């Protein structure tokens, strides 16, 4: 993956934009792996399954490692694929084109990347948590949101961390935390006397309890309660009171592959609708001959191309080292809202089969509804964007 991790040149230098050859090769590699390896295994699972049995997952992961497709977003120096944001976007779009794609790309075949901010930690933290995640498959969670306001962590975080000798004692409750039940460790954002601070917390530390929160999709997030959880001061990630900057860095960059993933799902849904329209006869002609259906397909393709270009542009500029806070927000809003509309149209084209559990569309429809809330709801992104535009 070394070529695909190289920083891009500025597209303004050529006057045109197209996906560089190394990323086309990466895309085609992921596409073949999904078609030949992942989808046949996933097809054997129940409709709403959100994880593969270990007997199916282990061989897939072995093949992915052998193909150099392991923890692709993690630094190559630590055993990962070393992909920049554009490479991550290319992978995210293709790896989402499976029934489980909204939750775990490629059904988990490519491993679980540690949160990118772990590489900002000390050498000991990078080795114990980052490298262990890549080499040993250690699972993780990130705990930011709380009942008081998950969309405004800078001011609304109430979880406290107080210094007691060589430790910090964490008390509070986090909501909507993905994978907290089976994780080995997590990054928890809490308030100290200095401000928001990030801590690395081992999941088996006494005082941590989880409660599942049922939602409309097949897998559930968790409420995580910290009851006087003692964490060594050495587990502070970054500086005391500087955790919000770490949080922002993680969120901004995570939004770009997030946007790409929903584009991948919507593109897969659109292909299902196109195939159906080409075959289905209604009132003595093909569904594909009906103008209403043609326009739904055309509008979907137009919107997906626009969302993809916005997402690629954000990734490109991120790899150039530019501030992409605004671009990441725009990509996230456009991609998630577009994907929801596209899948809705595809269900309409398929009619009854669109909501049948024989097809993945109804599952994607439920899961994409959540995507407009995760990584910051659309309204918050619009508010922040408008504030910056009006201020400038």
C-alpha cells in the first residue's frame, strides 16, 4: 500500500481532477476481494447479522493479511497499511458494499484500526494499545457523547476525572458508545480542573459497566458508566486540558471515510434498482422504460457523483495537510442525506421486494437513517458552517 499512501499533488496544477492510478488499482483490489471472498461468506449469515462467526472471520482475515489489506488506515511503521485519507476513502466506499457495511466494512475482514489519535500518544501507549490492536486484534471504543449534549462536547461533558496520587479517578456516564461491550480498551474524554482531557482506559478496569441501548438497526450502542474508575496518570493521552483538540482531530478526519462508506452503500443499492428495472415487466413494458423510474435512477446517480467528489476533495486536501473541518462537514452532510434519498428511491423502484428481508435495502434504509445523526447531526454541521461563513 506504499504507493497509495503517498501525498497527492494539488489538482490545480493540472487543471483537472481524476483518481490517480495507484488509487484505481487499490479500488479494484478491494472490489475483487469483496466479490470473491467477503460476499460469499456474508451470504451465509442471517439477514440482520452484524458480525461473522470466528470460524468464518479468521480465514477471511488471513487472506486479507496475505494480500496486504490489514488495518489500512494505521501507520505502516506500526504494521498498518499506511493509507492517507484519500486511500481510506477509496477503501471505505468499496468495503461498505455488503449487507453489514454500515457497521463493519468488509465484515471486519481488514481488521480493526485503532483510533488514529492513539498515534499521538507516548511510545509506550502506541506500543501497548496501537500496535497491539494491529497485531493482536485488540478492540477499542471512543467515549465522547453524554446525555447533556453529545453534539457539544466542549461545554457539555460532565464526566469528571480527579487526580488522586498517581491515578485519575473517573466518574460519569457516556451514551451511544459503539462496541463498548466487547472492547479491550477505550479512549474516554473527561473533565479535569484544566479542562477536557483524554484518557486511555482498559475495559476490564473495576467500576466500568455497560447497558445496551436498543435502536432501529441490528446492532446496538451502549451506555457506559464509570463508577470511580482508577486510571494511571500515565494513561493520559496528550496533555491535561487539551483533550478537545484531540477529539476534534479524530472527529474531523473520521467524517471523511464515514461519508465514503454511505456513498458505497447507496451505489450498491442503485445497482440493485437498475438491475431490477432492466428485468421487471409492468403493463407490457420494462420498468426501465418508465420515465418516473428513469428519473429516480438519473437523480440518484447525479447526487451520488456530487457527494463522491465532495468527499474525495475533502480527503485530497486532508492529505495535503490543509484544514478540512468545513470540507469534512459538508461531505458528511451531503453524503448521508444523499444516501438516504437514494436507498429510499431504490426501495420504491423494487416495490414490495424493496422492503423484503430477502434484499439488503430495508436494512440499509434503517442503518442510513442513523448515519445522519452519527459523527454529528446534519443540523449541527449546518450551524457551524453558517456561523463560520457569517463570521468571515
